[in-house]
């Protein structure tokens, strides 16, 4: 399989059978229905976009809704550098037992008042990954999000993942709205990065298909590019055949 070529010091059997994928909830108006459908299909980790002006109460209600889905649900939040109305969302994140919140940035000091809300770095990693890893702890973060497309490709991602783990940071891979071909490649990066203990990823990965994937077409035709068989809605399976599995 393609991921084997990315692994330089371990044997293929050490690649996990499957990797959990997080479900992205970025449309606040459809998030409840989407989460219920995904939960019924086996999803257990959800990433919620928060920080919209004037929507803090609605976002807090969504966090409460997700927590009510089940005790095994994992909730992640992404503030995209702006956590509006932290006095509403801070307690809501704490009550929801959020696993972490990405890029609260200017709201970090305020968020720190709410015990149990760890911080993850995303945008700073994309801007200057090695510096972000070096400064993550000083910024109160214990999770880093790596987006291979933005940080120098496959080899650089594996090096950064290894460095992050050596610094005691948890690592989550994420896509940047790539199509099926890009997602397939990133899936193999995730498998390779999980193949050895010093490169192990943490928790669910941000590589689940997104709603725009169906827009990508086979060159010169109107036929959509199908996702490979091993990428499900909330699970990435270890491929059973060589290549990317795209036809």
C-alpha cells in the first residue's frame, strides 16, 4: 500500500486497522440535524465552528446538544482566532467537556478562567510550523493541528509530527478542503504517521469527507471522482490493496 513507502523504520503490520475521523459542523443552522445523522452512522467526535458575532447563545446550545447525544461523544471547537462572547462560550465549553478549542488567540487569557478547556494551535502552525511547535507550550497549547498541504508536504509533516510528539504535544492531521485525490493522499499520511509510537497521532483526525467533495470531476468528463473505499464518514480503514484506490 502507498502508506508503506512513507514509513522508514517500521513494518506495515504496525499500521492501525482504522483511524477515527472527526465530523465537521460548520453550518450552525444545519449542525443539529447533521450531528444526529452522523451519530446514528457511528460518528463520535465532532468539531464545531464557534465565535460568530451575535450567535454565542446558539453555539452554546449546540454544544449542549452534542453533549446530550451520549457520554462517549468527543467535542472539539474551532474559534478561528476569535472567540466572541467568552463569558457565554467559556462556561458552555467547560460544561460540554470540550476536548480542546482551536485558536482562541486574543481570548486565551479569558478562556483560561474556565477550567478544563485545553487549547490547540492551527493557524499559527500553518504560518510558521517549527516556531509554533517551539512556542506552543508558552501559549498554553498542548495540541497542534498539522495540515500537510500548508506546511511543506508529506515528509515535512512526518518530521513535524515526530518533533511535536517529542515535545509532549498531541498531534491531529487535517485537510484544507482537498478533493478525493488529496484526501486519499492525506489518508496515507495519517496511516504512516500512526505506524510507529514516536509518530503516533492522537484521537480522531480531521480528514473526514466534506460536502464539497462531490464537486470534483474526472478530467474531461462530468463524472464525479469517487472517494476511495477506505475513507468513510467517520472512519479511515487500513487499505487492503496497493495505491490510492481511486480507480
